[in-house]
C-alpha cells in the first residue's frame, strides 16, 4: 500500500505534465479506436460469409451479367443443394445520399439460401405472391420509418424508369455481422420491364449463389461449375462467398492497409510520449532513488515505483481514450451518408487491442528509466544534481 501511495504522489507531483500526458494518450487511443472501427466495419461482409455458399460471377468483371440459362446447368452439378441469384439494381431512393443495397432476387428461394435474414413466415408468403413487393432490413425500416404496406418509390439509373415497391416483409439479422440494411424485390418484376424496354438486357442476372451440401467440396464444385462454361461468350469465376467478399474489398485494400498501419503507428506515438515523461521523471528523482536504496528499498521497490507510475498514466489515458471512442464513433455514424457502413460500432477486439496497447506502452515506457535507476550506484545518485 505504501508503494501505491508513493506512485500516486509521484504522478501528482507535476500535475500539468501528468495531465497533458494522460490527455495525449487519450487522444491517441481514441484515434486508434476510430481507425480500427472503420477497418472492422469494412470487413463485416467477410465475417458474415457462409462456408456452404459459393458465388459464380462473370470471369472478366463483376459488372457483367450472366445468362439466366446457367441456373439449371449449375443445379445439376453434383454436390449442389440449391441455386439462386441476385442482380444489383442501384437506383435512387429519396436522394443520392441514401445508399443501401437494392437487389433483384428470385422470390421463391433467395431467402432460403440466406437463413441469416429472418423473415416472419406470413410476411414471406405475402411477398412471394405479389410481383412488385419487397423485403427490407430492419435498419432500413427504422431509418425511414417504413412499415408493412408502405410504398417505396425508386428512380432507376442502371435500369431507367420510375419503380414502386410495396413493403411486404421486414427481415431481422440473425447476428451482428448480418447486414440489416438490404432491400430485396422480385427479379421477375425487373425482367418483365426489361423485356419491353430493353430486350437485350432481359433474362440476365448479376451473379449466382450456390448452396453446397458439403463445404469441404467447395473447391471441386467451383471447378466443375466453371468448366461448364469454358469457351462460352460468358465464362464464369466461382469462388467461396468469403473470397468473393474479399475481392469486392480489394479496390479499397490499400486504404484499409494504410489505416491498419496508421493505427499501430499511433501506438508508437503513445510510447514516445509516455516514454519521454517517464525518463524526465526518473531523471529528476535520481537522488531520491539513491536515498531509498540507502534506507533499504530493493530494486523491486524501484521497479514498482517507476513501473507503477508508468502503468497508471497509461491506463488512465487509455481508459479515457476508450471512453471517448464511443461518442466519436456514434457521431461519425450520424454524419456520414447512410448505408456506407451497415454495421458501424466499436467491436470487442478494438477494446481489447486498445487496453492491451495501453498496458504494453506503460510497461515498455518504464523499462529504460527502471534500468537506469537500478544500475546507478548510490554514491553517484546522491551526487546527481537536477
């Protein structure tokens, strides 16, 4: 208890310096937490990927469509349990700042392949019967105050025209990594209008989703699917859903890498700030440590005094910084365009990394001052001035 009391008194000896050091660490930890939250938000789609789902897309680029006729051929591949598909619709709802995924999907089995999107059976039954109906995520319903039976007018861009969808279902996510901000509507509704307006775009889908019976056979099934369409006008690339999501994020891979690097550079900055403070404090107390040694204090007592002060400052700054991360993340989520990050929250791993970084910095910052204080002879310490 005496050591703890001395640690506190030592820290409070220079109140302004201690306060500025704690504040500097807090700001750095808050920035670290914010950057890590952005990185984890980008990777939510990857974490939500299912092991038993494959994605088949055009081999050249994701933006090119595939013929509807591929569906039956894929379904006959051994090991395939079910096949569905989706088409990116785009469009503008209210204004261009209101972004969320709007997908045209087959009404009969798409939700069956994505059981993490939980739709009440009675709502799903109504959705399947009504051609211009749609299912929206709970986040979309809450964001725009939508309820069952409401009309969602959308101005088409990729598929021009005025589109109106009736909300017949609201899905809730099974877990926190499931995107609660999607909109699904009948692909048949889209295809009917394409047959009239642009026949060349009819009977085309964006990508196929394949549910496999055994995830261990995913690689061989992917090869068999792609082999079906070799040398065809629209060759395919089939991969696991996780690999597909990672490819989709590849365009921002450099940005995410930079954020990762910067977040850990911040930890280095914290180390320098606290290390400088501890070196200054230890140097000022060289005579005091010599006196303590004379009175019988051991090297472990010196370690406790210096290390304890370093850890105390680091933990105070880290705790204050982590506490500040939550309102900062909430504020950022409030001002950024809706839909950029369907799941944007401080994850447990971010808190663990923040706490671990603060403790690690506290330990590392005290190593050099401890080594110097212990190795200094009593007589040299008593002669130290300043």
